[in-house]
C-alpha cells in the first residue's frame, strides 16, 4: 500500500480503536489540528457530498459547493432544543449579510418564524434562489492531529439557512438535504469552523473517484504547513502552488454593486497537449471589466467546461495527437465531442495512455497535469471520451475546472496566503483518495 494510503488508513484505525467523545476544552488544541469531514461521491449524479451531525442527532448530508456562500439544509422535519433563529437587524444577521426579513403563518419551528433574518439560499442545479430563515445550532465535528486519536467536539452557533423542502429539489440522491458552502464568506463552513477553533484559514480536499463499498475521501480544515499529517512533512515537495486570484466582479447569484467574487479562481496562462501549445484567443483567460472570463474551480460541475473557442481547439488538437498515437476515434457520445476506442489506447497506472493535457498556471513552471484518468471518461464498453464539455460562446467564466479533473489529488486552499497548493495525480504513487473507514482484515 502506498505511503499516502497507509497514513489515511492508520488515521481511521485510530478512530475505531478509541472511544470518541464530545469535548469542549479547546485549550488542548494546537495549530496542527485538523477538523475532518468525509467526502462521498454519488455515482449516478457525479456530485460530491459530506455529512455532519447536529447536537440533536440529526445527520445532514450536504452537497459540497466550493463557490457557495452559506450552509443551508431542509428544516422541514428538523427538531432541536438548541436551535436559535437570528432576528432581523441583529449582529448575527449582519455577519451573514442578511438583507431581508422573513416570516410564516404556521406554528413557529425551525425555518418558520416571524421577524427573522433572511439570507438567500441557492440551489445550483435548479438555479432556485429564495430568502430563507437564518438560524444557528450546535454540530459535532471530528478532530485529529494526524498522530493522536480522534476526538469529537461540539461546535456551537454554527450559522446556516434553514430552508424549506422546495429548494431541495434537484439535489443529487434522495438523502441529500442541503448544501455546504466553502466560499470566502464569514459564514461558509470552512470560515466558521476555522474561527471557532482559531485555526489558520485553509482547507484541503482529497476527492474520491468512487464511493463504492463504503469508500470515502477527505476534507481537512485547519492544520500545519501543508495540512497533511505531520509525519508526511517529507512529502510536501510533491506539492506545487499557484496564486488564488480574485475576480473583481461577483459571480454569485446575489451580490451588490462593487462586490468581488467569493469563488475560487486561478490564472491559467496556456493549455498544452503533449507539450504543444493550443492556439486560441488568450484574452479569454483573463477577466474583462465585467468580470467575464478567467478560470474557476468548481465541485458542482461534473466535467470541465470550456468557452467554445477554447473547446474546439482543444478537441481538434487532442484528436490530432491521438491519431498520431494510433488511438482510433469513434462516434461521439453526448455531451462529449471526441470519443475513442479504448482498446486502442495503452493501459497505464494513470488511466488510458492518451495525449497529456497541461494547464499552464501562474508561477514558475507550475502545471496542472491531466493524465488519462482525469482527461478521459468511460461512457460505455470499450468507449472513452475526452472529459470536457462545450460551455458555449458567451459563458460567464471561460474555464470551469470540474470535479472529474479534481479527483484523486490533494488540493489545499490556503485563504490566509491566497494560494492553491496541489499534488500530481495520486495514481502516479499507486494510490488514490478513496479509502474505507474499516481497518483491513
């Protein structure tokens, strides 16, 4: 078993061999602590979600959305003795940028009370936007320093939008009842957890390509230099970094004039296929005066989408490089524009042996390299397709780096330093982000 996989397995064995308990003594916490949440993948909808537990023992499965400003979930059947609503005009309301007052006509309950601070909850799949009650409650989180046992801590006053069942429509799976926002706002999940534990504002994702057989990936909030367990410090040379850039114009569903975007953007300078630059209008890679353009990272977009101008050139150059390698092209399968006979592509530890795609990023030779596992998707028996989608001629963002291209690598979002640090595909090291909580037999 590869070194990275051994560390993750050991981490979860510790959790099973010790008693987990609620602890509110934060004096024992160090700057090397990590708050851990699991990541699971819905294999049908290709969306990623996490789970957290309210003090009322209500488990909430929530979609992971890097660009979402808030945490929200369906409160229709939510019952908790510690739930509190935020009143209109209160400090809690101002912190969450609440701008409306909401009320209801039925008996008071979570998600239904009068003179309550309202914040906008947004479902990115249905584009449903509605003002919902802002509340707060206590949730339980799991902590580790990578060496010692795991503990559970109660985190009070976690703010979230207490939504109604209407907004849940379109979420992946029958069990997913909310959304966990990871944006740069004060009330995103990562910001609230970091603030409570006085941790550095950073988080890392290890997104699994599969959650079959109970496998999960990982979210780590806080932590040391590279956010991995301290025993892995000697592995940090595999990380490279590029600046997180700010889109000066908000890309969220609700914003005020002059607001910058809360989402995560990086600066792509070029795209290369087998080391050769793909020729297209490079101005598309920058923001214009309206904030249009650039490259965004998204966990709710299944496959990377490209501006039509970029997409057509990438497909053309990839097909040409594949033909030179005797990889046979076959009929396309929507929504993909180039598909191939997988029997004609060599098998490697990083997936199909197809032309390599590099996103050349800001920094000294920094590249986001896409091997076959990241650039291709199997759509049916013996057919693999280039896993990019045409985003149209006038997209809001020129490149949206989607979930398939983020899987099986460690991505660290360092908000304090405004940097994205990431590893190559873990498949290069013969491991991945999918692991089981159960110890090996």
